[in-house]
C-alpha cells in the first residue's frame, strides 16, 4: 500500500511570499490532517478534513493560511503571506474514519522563511 | 486549552537499560492514549496504544496508564541504540472531533 505523499520536500521563501504544499493521502482514508511541527515541538493540528469537509480548523491562522481538499482526496495547504515564524515542517497525515488515532504521516515539507 | 506535557529531555540511557518516558494530560475526558516514535528527520509513527488503567505490554515496550492521576508512561526494556528517537505522547480529544493532541516529545538516546 502506498503511503502518504507530500510535495515539495523542501521550500525556501522570503517573508511576505506565498507557498503551497500538496498532500495525497492513503487510498481509502477519509480523514486528512495538516500539522505544523516547529523544531523541538510536537505536531500541532492546523486543520482536519473528513472527506472534503472541514471538521476542525480552530488552530489555522485564517488570515494567512488556507486549505482545501477537493473531491475528498488530495489536499493543498497555502500560506500567503509567509512570516518568519512559519518556518517549520508541515506534516500531512491520514487515517481511516474510525481509527483516527492510527495516523499515517507523510514525509513532510520543511519550510524555511528568510 | 487541552495540554499534553512531557519532559523534553534529552534522556540518555546505556544499552540494555530500561528507559522510562512520562506524560501528563489536562483533559479528564480523554479516553485513548498513544505513543508515537519519531526518528530524527523522519515522520512520527504509532508504536503503542492504551485505553484502560494499568499496563499494556508489546515486546520490549510497556505502556502504563493512570487516569486518576492523568498520567501515561512508556517503558522500553533492554534499550537498543536503534531506539534512539523522540517519543511523542498523544491523547485523543474528548469531544466529537476525532483528533489527537501531541506533547512536545522526549528525546531518547541509547548509548552503546
């Protein structure tokens, strides 16, 4: 079974620029999560989708971050404009609807904002 | 704000010793508890789950839960250098959203 795919793996941008990340979850996984992991910290949930609907986006900085999951499969996370404090690894994870605790993570995108 | 607290470490133990990792959580309604392992530069992977008070053993790993004290721990027996990683405690939410709150992790180094 193919794992969670993410791209790009690395991205360096200047502050105030925009960036987009892509995620393809494991086939059949209804739930998709985007996490932000700052160095030395645990993953922080940004947004959770169930199929193509948003379950929770309470920790998503909506003035600069946006995310969508079209057709309930692939998802994109966008930051516009980026700030220095957005430098982090952005992890995408997916799970089966009932087994939400068994989350499979992609390799992540390491974002550096200069 | 639901919180999950872990000692950040680093924790160093000699090869063959028992490594003990601890976690406390603030949401009394949480019912499910998990340990994820994250190697340096890699993504987290689920290694243990526990749902009821007491101990749960899986190979060299033992998870312990005390809901009254809001305390979860992970013991690694006969620690190996390959166990060197960051261990993340994760707690399920008590609300309807099926999601996890992660602690900041404890970095473990097993010395040969």
